[in-house]
């Protein structure tokens, strides 16, 4: 009978989650300044976490953007025959352009080198020595394929083609800045320029090139013409190949054999760097340091929360005793203090996330970058704050739940 | 209107046949020490529904110890204690908490009000763990505050209230959850004589409405107001004013 009454008669205590939240926030708001200071560690920790990941993602996407445009479609081939033999002036054969352009995935390709002019030979716009001389203008020998691979945009006239190259025409193409320096304003007057004693007719003026921007500061002449006049390159030549998107790595592997089936080891093809390795490089060095700092901040923040919650538990021993007298179970007290520390951590996490995002956007704007933050970062950051708060509150809340009501009320 | 919140229990016609609320069957408590302190010697006691009991005794005699056992804040180290006929000895901590919350109202000498919460919020607290709806809780809290004569200070913060007003908020808190037993540990201990008298009148009012009230005091004037008085000395509980 009595047993029955016991099991039927006692309706268990409850603590609705809404009451849990309101009691916990009320507990925090008792001392708002202290709560704010306590949350500061989490704010800094989560803030730097978001800032580091956001800045890394932003920088990486910046690198990605540059690579996906052009560099990923560019292969350069170096002449390293000097490492193998003394008897090879130029490892690239005369038909190197045709050989490389036959490869699948290649758009254009050709040989180029910087011409070493002899003593007293300089680029002038008039035949008379000293008149209209513009010193320190470099002359580049480029096959018609190399010129096209550089991706020129022509302002006036045209670029030379394979015919000019093979028949050793005395023609030149120059950049628009160079034309101004040499006093050439239009091609209608069929202007000429002089390199040493040789006269070249200017057939094209370039606005820009997609690759090899230094070509714009040079006088570009056909490869065979240059070889006939000044001989083979003295500082070595290279090959510039433009490929279709995604073909660069494969082309780089094939070029040496295609150009020099007899001695592929004379050539070294340099594919564009893999953007993925570059990205991990960015997050690899400085980023990791900052992540460690963020973790340290979080740890200090959690110690701060733990300490403050423990002090609050001591201070509010009377309140805990009262709540127990009013029907609260130990676990209700535990839940309340755990929620208080959790709310503190989550608030710190939210504020930290907004600060971190602000930093990323600010830096990106200053650098005129597009700010990039992974959605997972933004979602994870407040959760990290919450978890930090909960972990920090574990011990104090457990202590609170163990307080015996008699002792708490005696004080 | 004011009386209805205090209790819904009808006053039994004959107190001798009313169901027992407190039953001590050789219940006693010894603090293990060392040295071991027999704070309450084994005692026999029955308090029935609707009784108004005062307990007197000098300081350190074991009054609070007795009240803590009666209020399920502490367990006797020997004997049995039955609350509303329920043997509390074998109850889990969860059941003891639930019984405390639902059947017992506490009034402490030190009030134990939450300093940053309004009077209504403090009174509502006694119903938070009972599972009632928020609206009902607030309505019950207002009624209880009106009952103790604080209808005009509903939103007051405890620090702005006088000692007597604070104790009345505490009594309202004890009432609001409609307990079957009101346990008061020196409710007038922190109050001056005049204020103490008004608080005692309030408690007597509640008793007239049918509430079972047990008051601990070391003030003989307060003790005299009880319909039944117990004395406690060196942990020994005796019927009547045998001190
Ligand atoms: N936790 C404890 N451990 C050991 N002894 C205790 C403990 N709590 C109380 N006592 C002792 O038990 C005895 C009874 O204490 P109790 O608090 O019941 O006295 P009281 O009658 O309420 O006194 P007061 O009027 O001063 O409040 C006292 O001698 C006290 O020192
Ligand atoms: Mg006492």
C-alpha cells in the first residue's frame, strides 16, 4: 500500500528547456560586465580562427584565379644541352615550331631568345649613328610560333608569319611604348628601324601580350633572321608553348621527345605549378602559426570561463541550496550552470565569428581581393565557441550539482 | 479571493483523525564527526494535517536539524521519517527533490531571495521545477503576493524591500506551489518585534485557511502563538513547553 503510494504519489521534478534557458541567461545577466570579460577569450580565439581560415581561403582563391586564367596553359622549354655536350649551339631545330604545334593540346609554340648585340650595335630609328639612338633596347629573336604563343594583341599592322621567318625577312614587331620611344607613330609611312647596320621594316605595333610581358619592351625579329645576322644565341634559348586549358602538364611531358627525338635530354619542359600545391603552401606556413595562436586563445578563453563559472558557483551556493529546496534535482543545477557557460561560449563564438568575418572582408577590400570564407568555417566557429563553453563549464557545473542543500542553506 | 491561493485543503473537522503529514518513528541524526554529534536523538512525533506547531529550544539544541529532516533536506541516520505517509528512507534523490518541491514550502531566517530578480520572479521560482505553464506560474505568483499583502510591490527588487516585506515575499514563494506543509526556520529571527508580529499574523492566517504550519523559533513570544508547542533541548524532542 505504502509502496504503491510512493510510486504513484510522487510526480518527478521537471525543468523545461525554456526555463533552463531563461534561468541561465538571468544568471549571466546578473553580472553582465563579468560575463562580457569572460567571453572575451572565446571571442579572440574564435575570431582569429575565422580570420585565419578566411584569409587563407581568400588568398588561395586569389592564386587560383591567376592560375586558371593563363599560367595553367603555359609551358616553357629550356635548352639545357650545355649540361650534356659542348657541340650544340642551339638545341632547338629549325622546324621546332612545326614539331611542337603537331602535339595534341598545343595552341602555339616557338623558340625565342634575347640577342646579344655586338659593341656599337644599338637600336636606332635612323640610319645615321647617334641619331635617334635609344640605348638599352633589347632585341628578341622569336619564331613566328613563339610570337603567337605570347598571345599578342595588335594595335596596328600585323605580326610576322612563318614565311617571314623561314625566308629571313628583315621585319620587326614592337610594343606601343617602344614605338613611342623610337618616334614611330604610324605604320602608314612604312617606318624602319636599325639594329646596328641592319635595317628592319616595322610591320606591327603591339598593344599588349598575354605572356612574356617583357616582349613589349623589346624589338622582336624573326628567329632565322636573327640567327643569320647575329648567329646562334649566346645565353641559351627557350621555347614558349601555349596550350589548351588542362593540357599543360601532358604537353610538358611530350615536348622534349617531339622536338628532339634524338636527344630529348637536351630539353627541360617546365609546366605551370600545380595550384593545389600552392594553396597548401599558403595554409602551410603562416596560417598554421595563427591557427595555433587561435587554439591558445580558445584554451585561455575556456580556462577563463571555467574559472568564472567556478567562482559563480561558490558565490551562488545559497541560490543552489534554495533551488534544491524548491525541488531542483542535482542534474537540474548541473544543466543550469552548464547552459550558462555554454551560452557564454556560444555568444563569444558568435561575436568572434562576426569580428573574424569583418577582418577578412576588411583585408580583402584593402587588397582589392574577393573575400572568400568557407560556409563550414562560419557555421563551425560558433559551435566551437559553444563546445568550448560547455567543456569549460563541465567541472564547475558538476561541483554545483554535488552541493548538498543543507550545507548550501546553512551558509 | 485572497484565501484561495493559500491552500485548497479543507480543514479537517477533527484534528485527531486528520491524516498525518509528519511522522517520526524513532528518527534521529548523528553527525559522524569526529567527534560524533547526536544533533537529534531518536524521537516519536506525529503532526497531522492542518496543525499549527511551534518548536522552541536554545541555540544548538537541534531545531534546524529537526527541520532539515522534516523538509527532506537531510536524512535521519536512524529510524524512519514518513511524509504524507510516504516512507522517505528508501527514496531516490530525484524523488526526495520532487517531494520537497511539491509538498513542502520553506521559509528561512535569511529569506534566501535571488537579489537580482523581482518579487514575482522570486515567487515563480518555487513553481519552475513543478512543470506548470509559465502563464499559470505568474498568475499564481501574483495571487500569492497579493495574499501576503504585497500586491503593490510585484515588480520590486528584494534589495528595495524592507526585512518584513522580504520575508513576506519568501512566504508567498513557499505558498505559491501549494505545499501540504509549511516549514519555517526562525522566520522572524531577522525582524524587529512589530514586523515579526505581522509575519506571525500572516502565518496564523494561513493556518486558519487549513495549511499545516511548523515554526522553529527561540522566541517564547512566538512559540506561545502555536496551538501546539514542542520543546527541544540537547537534541531531545519533548511535547509541550517543557523547557
Ligand atoms: N554538519 C555538522 N557537523 C557536525 N555537527 C553539526 C553539523 N551541523 C550542526 N551540527 C551540530 O548539531 C547541533 C544542532 O545544530 P542545529 O543547527 O540543529 O541547532 P539549532 O537548534 O538550529 O541552533 P540555532 O538556534 O543556533 O540555529 C549543534 O551542536 C551543531 O553544532
Ligand atoms: Mg538553527
